C-alpha cells in the first residue's frame, strides 16, 4: 500500500536511507524539512501480513509537485519486487507536468538500470555533484 509519510515513520525511513545510501544518507532533519515542504508527495510503501499487527515500511519516495524526484529508496531485502516501480508510477501519475527528473550517481548502475526500465533517459551531467562524483540527470516525459 502507498500512503503519505507521517513523522512516526521516521525511524524506518532513516534505516532504509542508511542502508540504501551509506556514503551520504539524509538525516532526520532533512526528512522533516522535506515533509514540511512536500507533505503531499512524501510517500511510503507499506506491507502488513496477516500475522503482523502493524504495517512495515519497505520503501519511500519524495518528489516535488513539478516532478523532481528528491529521493527514492527500497529496503535492500525487498528490492526487485516491484516496490520502486509502484512508487515511480505513482509519481508519474501525480506529476502535473507529466514529467519527472532526478540526479543519479554515475557509479550507481543499479539505479540507472531501474530508471531506464521505467522509461527515463539521460539528459545531462552535473560534474562533481556528489562532491567527488558526477551526477547524471535523468528525465521521463509522458507520451503525448
């Protein structure tokens, strides 16, 4: 299930962030600022099995209403199960400009492959965006 982020989700989000981006994870303050700025487009993917009493957060996405994907991550144990795809599809549906874009580390082949599968294309490069590494600018546009 996809639902809006709530501050009580923060511990789970921080854990996913730390495991997904060990070189430069966002901290709790950054996530709370993103929540304040983009409460409608800070979403979490949850799962609740019949034997569990509470839902488990497996992934999240934060994007601007204009379509800039600020961050997306899925817990490493739950990757390749369609969670990231569902989060991106939700952003594709919600983007009022019917366009999404993001920055991806040049070395992050896994993320690039995921975005390419979703129809994104490289449209530019930002030298040293990540301090010592370039970012690829990737973009998706809805078919006309």
